[in-house]
C-alpha cells in the first residue's frame, strides 16, 4: 500500500526521494515516475491521495493549517511548477521534473493498461467532462470511465454528502480525479479519501478544462520557462491577478529561505565530516 502520508517514508528512498519546503515534502520524481507510482500500485491503493502543488499550494499551506495538513498527509506531493523543480535540482535532486497535471493525465491515458483502470471524475461540469472524454478518447482510444460527480460551488473544507461518497465507493474506482482547484481539492481529499476507502485521489485543478479545450493551455516552451503563470494571468486577469500579487512575492521568499537553509545545513555537515576525518 502506498501509505497514508509521505512522513511514513521520509527516512526511506524505496519509492522516491524528497526535499522539504515550509513543512511539505516534495517528491523528486518526473511525470513518468509519478504516473507509475499512481497507477501501478501492488496491492492497489485504498483511499490515499496525491497532491500536485506549486507556488500557490505552498503559500496557502503557510497561512491555512488545513491545507498544510492536506499536503503533509498525502501519499505523495509532486511539483507542478518549474520553480519547485529548479529548487529540487539546486538541492541535488536530479531526478525531479515538473509534473504538470494535463501532461500527467496524457501520459496515463496513452498507456492501454492504465486506460483499463477504473477512472472516476469529481469536479467541473457535465459538458466540460463530456468534452474531456471525447478529446481523450479521440487521442488515446477508449478508457474506463466508471462515473462522475459535478458538485455545486462550496466553501473550502465542506463536508461531502454521504450519498455521494457511497456512490463513489460502490463503483470501486482505481483513480479519482478531483478537479476543484487549489486548495479546495487538497482539503477535500484529506477529508474524504479515507472515507471512500478505495483507489487513489489526484488533485487536478483545471485539467478538465485545459484538456477539453475549454481553457487555453500555455505553449510548451512557456510551460518549461517558468512563466506559465504570466500566460495564465493574461488569459484570466480578473480571476488571477489578486492571487498572484499575494502568492509570488511570498513564494519567492520561501524559495530562497529553503535554498539557503538547506545549503547551509549541507555545508555544516560537510565541514563536520572533514573535521571528523582530520
């Protein structure tokens, strides 16, 4: 079993290595390794979840204990955002790569064995998910969609109806794609995946909209440059400008703080080792 939290394996690199920023351990994996850790569980996952986080998730975790706990209790936290990838590489984690959710879904659905898994979709609306299914089927062939639920707008930390949880549980999905946006989806998974008790939840944000063509995706070169946030701001300025004004300066501070703190610790350990040998 994948385990209930990254904390359980922070002393073991059996599945992946990880580094910590603001109390959140980020797995040093790329999109293909993340894909296999999510889909190739033996035995199958039983109500765990994966968070895909970037600057927004890190900053929200600093100011809301519920969001921090959601990341800390996840089976795996992966880096959606080049700044986290750059930080990991500067700290010596060469295996880390960006796990962009639309790309993660693409590399999962391109494999026939993973398309045969039972997929449940939570979030978005019926037309968006229907378009998503049509697009992914046309690109990768049929996949096993066992159900979907389109919740109304709810506040952060809302309790899901037991009827909805029972319906999901009865379908026994292998993967539950949760598209509520950050930080709602992370808190929802922390509160409800253990109650569902089967499969593995993955927070996907706006991936249904992006892959269905409802929302424009940034060109790949922009995604890799670290400036996808700027592209998204240009596409949705009214929705995002306040968020970015709040998130970007704070995340830059946390990024530098983590880099210098861990680098300093590494230098101390190196100096101690040299002194011990002399």
